[in-house]
């Protein structure tokens, strides 16, 4: 494992233990076995490093979202929504506890927002990409013509985020496979408003 990878791994571990707001680059560097100067050779800031943790330590959801445009017209809309919801639930379950403390420090939150803005990224991109996927499926006639695709994306992702938040807040450790019924219910409830035919 290279220096950069060790730093990202240590960052995930420290942020998971202390929360993003209370974590320092000095602590991350120490946990990785390097000097703080070495950390800054690879990352501009703590915020930059946290974005690397999200992208590199939890890649399956990021890759799935990036792949949505290529899934248009393939498989079924129901299957795609279930896969998105399953992965979103696992992803949010990991990042909610780590990132929640960012709201306790306005300056840290502002720096994080700015870092995302510079990259053309942010949590809203997940919703926008899923909305675009559903709009594309609508153009193919695989989603009801009068469906509100933005609302549908918000319902799927919002439900998963809320579920992950509750689990974290209540201290409940539920394996991903234990949430399959929840995901199926979300998609089952939503499909009549999306399907061009009654299912």
C-alpha cells in the first residue's frame, strides 16, 4: 500500500472515531505513520482528504451513480431503483456518522462546500443523476409520461438517508442484508407512480 492510500485509510479510521469536525490533519498523519508535511504533499486540506475518503473508501455507490446514464433502457427501472437504494443505504450508513459533525463548525462546512463547488460535485449530484436517469427512461416510454422524476429520486434517496440517520442516531447496527425488505417496500410503493403500465 502506497503513502497516499495509507493516509486515506488512516483518515477514514480517525474520522470514524472522532467525527470530521474534531479530526485534525496532525492526528491523521500520526495514525498513518507519517508527518503532517507528508500528508500535505498528497492533499491540500482536511476537506480534500475527506472527499478522497468518500470517493475511494466507498467506491461502489459512486461508481453505480456514475454508471446510471449507461443503464438507460437496460434491465428494468424497478431493478435499477432497488440497486440504487440498496447501495445508497449502505453508503449513507457509512458517511452519516463521519460527516454529521461538519454542521457544528460553520467555517469547516463553508470550506467543504467550496471544495465540492470547485470539483463540480456535491451530495445533490446523486439526486440530479438519478433524476436524469428516470427522465431518460421516460423518454423511452419506460417511465410514466406524467411522472415527477425529481420527486421520485428524492423519495428513494431521502428515505435511504433518513433510515441511515435513524440507525446512526439510535445506535442500531443493522447489516445491509437486513434492510432488503425496507428497500423493496420503498421501490414497490413508488413504482405505481412511475410505471407506464400497472404492475
